[in-house]
C-alpha cells in the first residue's frame, strides 16, 4: 500500500474516504463540516442518539453520494482526554481503515488528531496511523479460492504547512513496522504442513536477500557436531529435519562494536510429543513458532530501518511429534553447554530447543553478545497469569529489563515484569541430571524462565513469554484473527535505542 503525506487542508482535494479522530466529549462539528456539509446532520444525529461518543475503539461511518467530494466519512474514537497514546491512535486507525475498506474505498485520507486533544506530536501520530492502517488491513487469504475484492491501495495523511518531510519520514517508519508485523503474522498463520523448519529457513533467507541481512542455516549434522542434544532430542520424532536459523544484520553506521542477540522459539507444530496434548484446539499449535516469526519480522524491520546496532537473530526450528523415535519422559538429554536435562514432560519442549540456541549465542557467537532477549510461546501458565493483555518479562539484568519496559511503553507491545529467584530455580532440581525440564506445580512461567537462565552464562538476558499474545480469535484494533505479530514492535523499538547497561 502506498503511504503519502499531503501539506494541505481537507477541503482542497477529492478523497474517497476521510478519517476524523475524536476524543470523548470533544465536539468536532467544524471538522465534519470541512469534510462536507452533507455530513453535519448525520453527525449531529449520531451524537444526539448517543451512537457516537468518541470512546476508544468506537467507529462510525457516514456516507454521502458517489459524486460528493468526500463520499465516505469515518469517525474514530480515541477515548478520554489524557488517555491518548500511540496505541489508541494505532488501534483507531486500524479500525477506521477497515470500515472505509468495507464501504468500498480504495483510497483513505487521515486528518491528524488536533487541538487540545492532540497528545501526540504530528510525527508520532503519523507513525501510529500508518502502522495501524497497514496492520489493520492485513488478511491471510493465501489458501482461499476466492480472494476479497475490496482493498485500500493508497493512504494519505494530511500535514501542516512545513511539516511534510518530517511527517512523511515518520509515516514511512510506521508503514515499515506494520509491514514487518505482517511478515511475522503470515509466517505464523501458515499451516504446519507448509511452515516446516525448512520453510522457515527459506523464508528467512529470502527476506535477508531482499532487505539486507545475512542468513546461515545450521543443519542437523552440524548441530550434532556442536553437541546440541537438547534441540535434536525434541526433533527426533519428526521426519522434518530441525534447523537453527542464524541471521546477522550489519549496520552501515554502527553506534558501537557491540552485538545484541534475539532468539525466537520456532516450534513449527507441537503435538506435545509422547506427552500428547488434548485434541481440542491442537490446530492452534501451528502458532507455537510465533516467537521465531517475531524474530524474523524484527530482523526484517531493523534492516529496512537501517538501525545502528549489530543484531543476530537465532531461530531454533523443529517439530514435536510422537513418532517411535521420539524422545520420552524420563530420557536425559545433553545440551550444547554440557548441562544434562531430565525430561519429565515432552510437552515442555520449547525450553529445550531454546536451550541450545541460547548456549550457541553465548559460546559460539563472535563477538559475544552484550545482551540476549528471547521470545517464546512458552507456557500456558503465562496465559493463566496475564491473559491476552501482557507478555511476561523475566530478566537477570535490571538495565536490560528497564530498556525493554521503556520500549514496551512506546511501542504498544505490552510487557509485565515478573520475578526470578532461587526459590524457582530449586524447583528444577533432578535426582538424575543437572536439572529437570519441568518444575514442581505452580509458577510455570517462572520455572520455565529459570530453566532458560542455565544457558545464558553471565550475559545480560531477558525472556519474553508471549503465549497469551501471539495469536487471537478476534479482530480488534490492529489485531486480526490469527497470528498477531506481537514482539516485532517492542523488539524493533528496543534495538533502535539499545545501550549497554
């Protein structure tokens, strides 16, 4: 979709659809009038009946005649004064552009929030609008025989005089973020019979070739030589070979010689293995690679945006299947760093494939990373604890955790800090091996993080459990049903501003 900025007032051009934002309780009758006199009566009726109040997420559409200068007017609520943020503008833009599309508009013009309600600068609002519009229009229709006919092809944002270039740069960045979120969504939405470990590796290679990061794929023979018994143990029951996808972004103008590693769980389908899952909702386990998809989407974003930090993205990719050769409860695996692991449950597999990827990052990467962040749909316990409102953040390093929380606040990808201490670590004790892959009942998110901590050495590390955020069953705001692409925004923002703690 083409995103452009226009330095002019609303009334000087013909626009198929115009989006006006409104704060709750703030009249915008003047703006409605500038869109076209034909909308004044309709707007007044909506307000008088209480059908439009400006509440966050509320969208109403007024339609004129086809030959009117503005045939369609979309009103998008931002909520109360003081509640406005990138997130509320992004969500409102997403809902508004879908409404315009559903009314047949192929081009949509946005008027920036203005007046006393403009809590965001023009550039931040433009970034949020472009991001939200691109993400909000996303549809996964690869396997549908009949594709949707309606589509928005052009997006225009109105800027004040002299602001065009700055607003255009911000809109371009927002569009790139939205597009890279959609990269992660598409990878996540692909069915397990397509999105195999080999497919993920091929997609990473193609994106790297197109956007400017290098991709090297470690095959099973190389993993075996490196001693990656934990990842290979999970993959043993599948006919699909495991891959360790290593992507490297080299900035043209690096701020320092430091490297940040981001690691994403790439479990392309999870049956639970021998500890098999219930059949109900098992189809959703194609989403168990959304952490890996977020890393691939983030690598695409940092390359396209040309950030100044060197980044290495690692995605351990495998299936977890109950074949005769599959690993079993009671087995003992040896990870790359020499740690032995008693397998108490084969459905606690994500931490096993991440273990070898984290050990690879800390022992084989040169230069050694100054920070590591992993993203994973790791535990159902995280969904119980935080639902679909926040991802869990667990870290061994305060400055790193603080930077991630700052990135969360500015990006809209919500993180909630959770603890890690010796009480959780001791729950992983095993009488037969160095540690177990499953803690005692309770605090499953935290014992899973405590397990991963064994494979990062002394490197500053943070773990994001995105199990409740990686996919959704509804369309709302920027989210559309299926994979959400969660993690791309927060990781891109974090990497843009990362500083060694």
